[in-house]
């Protein structure tokens, strides 16, 4: 791999800024960087842009496709900012420079007259350029506008008849906030007029997302008869942002549907990406791929990026923190800002497990005070506010990492299980007791000790059933004695008089 290609992976934005700076002399470097970061926000898109300009830097001077559409977006944004040396994107068909171009497959872009395909007009039945479409979806030319009623008037009459609390002005205002373009407003109006039940609970079958936005706007405007649709899978009233089998479902249900075992960690999650061989990777494993690691300006190590500051990327340990009074314990210490409460909270409170003062559940403290802590559900009972653990989908949390109980279960399976993570029947009670402990953080800390980890790994590798005689072959000590007592307490071993055995020895 060449040095330039390595820069595409390590610093795509910096590479694009440098290539643009080689051509454009009228824009400041900081402004170019802001434009690049605004035009392409995703890491994959920035790498695609950087790779395209790295492979063919002349795109900045010619603007000639084929190339990814993000190149055309960058050229247009640079010209809007006052660039004079880079070219405007050119139509791939007629070759003229355009301030706006449309994209198509294969890396081609072009102007509207070249990209608009002619069709047989439903009015004059001649093949002409399509200007609009009627309520049946048939094309219309410029000379044959659709005269089959006013869809906006039909929509306002339908909604005001359904919900007298709204007037025509409120309906039209909600329609304008749901979709701005007149063609989109007509399509939305025809869809609702054809299916009035979309407004009363069947919105998950809406043919366009604008219909869901229209329903939300009507409810916000004071409608009492219009109903926000529930997810057809989990039946929760939430944002229906995904389309599956012709129905609009929530993000969580789509993630459950798309979940497959991650090639990296084995957790069943929706893939965030796939490796070079097409194997799925979850978000946690994706950011830990060598290509996604960056050198932290704080510690100088290649690690996943937690924050990006003007001086460069920062890892989780080097992220900027504030010295403030913790919103839970009240002591002044290094704190992060809690996304759940918006108040500072220190490391001690972030790791603290408590019995919730409201519901009594043993969980991690998320708000309250040191004397009266609250769990996540009691901090904010709105289920839509919290995410779920990506592995068990039970624990309420804001992070995308597995919860500590799932981390504990995976660690125990790695030590005691076979190559597939399966636990032998004689160790199943011990595994169940560890995985279901009330304080998983204590169990994780115990397993992290080298002696405990070594003993558990030896037991897992030994193909013989676990007996007192097998344990007697291991190095004696307090850790082994504690492990033996846990195995006895969980029923994996029968009781034995350890004092008598010691006396006999």
C-alpha cells in the first residue's frame, strides 16, 4: 500500500484539504476543511472522496465524471464559498458546467435536461419531458397539467372533517412543514386522500415518510383525532424510520431483524460494516479495526477516536474533561457531562452500583444523590429516551457497548467454554451463578485478577469433569479455596470438610 493510500485511511479530510489547496488559492485552509467536513459527514464517505481525488486529482480542475457524487457536492460547495480555481461539476452528457447536477449509478452525474428521460404524456399521449405526475403516477408534460381536482383542497377538507379542532390554515401549515416541494405536497395529499386510515393508526403503511411527518405535525398542531402510528412489530409509538416488507417499523425492530453474529465478538447485532471478505462486524468491532484506528495526540498510541479537537483526535483516556462538582456525590473531581441529566458526574459515580432508592433494583447509578441514587429507569422512565444493550436488549443505557452483565457472561464463556462458547453440563450451574450475580461489576473485577483467570482457564481446558481431586492438582492458595467454595455453593461440587482434608495432608 502506498503512502498516499495509507493517508486515505488515516486522515482522509487532511488529504482532501491538501489536494484542494494545491489547486485553489483563494480559500483559506480552515474554510476548506469546514466545507469538506460539512459536505461529507460519515467516515466512509470521506474516505471515498479522498480515494477518488487521490486516484485522479484532475477532477478538481475538470469536474468531469465518472467519479463519486461526493466529488460533485464538494465542487459545488467550494464554488458557493467563493472558489475560483477549481471547476464546477460538468454534465456527463452535454459537458456544460452546472451549479446543480443530479447523480446516477456508476459514478455519473449530469444536468436535469440530460438526466430527465422523456415519457409518453398521459394528456397529449406524446413522448415529451416529464414535468409532473398525476394522482395515478402517470407522467405529464408542461402543456398538460393535471386538472383532476385540487389535492391540497381535498386534503384540507378530509382532515378538518376528521378533526374539527383544526382549520384549513393549520392543515396547510403542517403540510408545508412535512414537505416543502409542491410535487411532494401533491403526492402526500393524494396518498392521504386515497388512504384516510393513515391518519387514524395505519400510518405504518404510509407510501412516503412525509406522511409520518405530516401526522406528527398535525398532532403537534393540536389534533385530537389524528393518531401517531405504532410500530407493527413492537407496538410502541415511536419514530418509524425503517421500511421492512412494505411496512414502516422502528429502528430497534429493524436492528433485531437485521442482527447476525458479529465475526469479531460473536454478539448478534446489526452489522455496521463488513470486512474485506464480506463478514459482518458490529460497531464496536468496526471502530477497532486497524484501518479505523488513529494516532491520539495525547498519548501517541493508535486507538479508537473518542473526540476530535482542533489539535487532532483523542482517545477515550485522553478525551477532554472538566473539573467540576459531581451532580450525584457533590465532590469536586474530574467529570464528564452526563447525557441523561446534563450534569457533571465523576468516575466514581459512573462505576457505582447501588440499590435504587425508588424501585430497589440493583443497577448502576444514573442520577439522584449519593444517599438516594436512582437507576436508569427511574432517572427517565421514557423507554424511547434510552437505548438497550446490543446483546441482551434488556439493560437500559445510552452507550452502544454491551452491558456489564453481558460482558461478564462472555468472559466466563471464553474461560470455561469450548471454541463455540458452549459450557459443559458439570460447569453449567457455576456459569449460571456467575452470570446472574447481583453485582456483575464485582464478578468482572474478580475474573480480571490473573490468578482467578488462570484457574478458570485451566478448568475450562481440562476435559475431565470438575471434582475435588481435579482441583487438588491446581496450585493451592486463597483464590483456589474461594473458587472451590463457590463451586460447592452453586452445586457444581459436593460439600467437603476442608479442615479434615488439610489435617490428613
